């Protein structure tokens, strides 16, 4: 059974404060939905808070968290989870996702750290996900993350992700760029990896740009336009999954809003082609 967040469809955009005012009156080609990190907007007052409230009243939203630390070694912060739940309910959000990683150990690490691909880690994460879902009264999605070093592991990355999703009974936020980054950095086939993920658990997708440090090293920055091979991988995802809701992530080096909306429109074109069953477009179109 597919558990796509109700109320979102099409091509979305990550909301950043630098573009919030411009999105109050978006052009006809504006995003179909918006995404925010709750940590950046909870309790926000003043003019930014009023702008945010206006946007949530006009657009469908999803939340993509940064600091839950679902795989962390410390006890789960259930008070924080409850505050997130209040935020989601107050603004009528349609979904909540987090990263399949951890970001705290004797304090906040300010980065998303990879988990060991072990059965012990599967059980640990799954138990914490079930607790979060019980507090929130809703399903959550976990995102496949980029990583640059590996722990000693008892299973591969793909098997680990699938085991967590199955045991936790949660959904997947499928990040296409992260698959491309990891496939390049760790030497595996990106399309085969994508094909091994459970289609029925994919809630929605992310696509983003990155920085190439070397021929065999890509850094997941969300600070550049999407490149042709990642567009091609997204098209492959649509052929397998159908045109699921897809969000463009851009965290810094923000261009003018029209340039961001051009990339949102590029997502929308690919979704239309997938929906109609037409031949794929050229990766750079």
C-alpha cells in the first residue's frame, strides 16, 4: 500500500527565508507544494512568522526535519517530537520526514552522520520510529542520506534501508541526488540501487544539485543546479514509480526565484511525460 502524503502532488520547492516574500504572490508556474524544516520555523514570530502563516494558508506543505537524530545513541527527545506534532497540526502539514542518520552524541553534531549498516542499528532505529509515529499519530518517512565514510557493517546500504522501512513500518523519502552521490563515491550502480527500494513505501522524492570535488568524490551541497545524470535518474524513478510528488532542494547559492522555478518546471515536464507514457526527454532538456 502506498502512503503518499495526502494533499501534495506535482513539483515542489524547499522554502527558504530569502524567497518567502516572493512566494506570497508566485507566478502561475509556481511550486505545487512547499517544504520546510520545522526547526527553522517553530515559534517564529514577527514579520517572518506572519509571512510563513500566509504561505501555509495558501500552499500545501510538508515538513522535513533536521535534528530528530532518529539513529542517535542518546534517548529520543520526546518533548521535541511533541512540539513538532503541534507545529504540524497548527499549520495543517501533509507529511513529516527525517533523515536515516543521527546528528547528536553528547550534544548536537550539526551534521547528518551515517549509521552502521547492522541488524542492531535496524532494531534501534525501528523502535524509535515507532515511538515517533505513536506520539505524532501519523506515519513518517525516512530519507536515504549521502555519506562519505562507512562503518564496519553486517549488510549493505540497500539491505539496511529496506530492513529499517520494513521493521519500523514507515515510508521512504527517496532522494535521487543522494543515490547518485553515493553511487559515485562508493562505486555502485545508481539505477540498480533505486530499483531495489520498495516502490510501495515511497512517499515523495527529492532532487538537488551537488559539488564535484574529484572524479570519484561528490559532495551533497544542495548549492547548485541539478545535473543531467541526476535528471536521468529521476526519469528512471518515474518509469518505475510513476510521477510521484518531487521537491527541488536548494539550500544556498540561491539564484533568483525565476531560475529556481525553471528547475521546478523541469520536474513538472518529466512528470507529465511519465504520466502520458511518452518517450523520455533528453536528460538536459
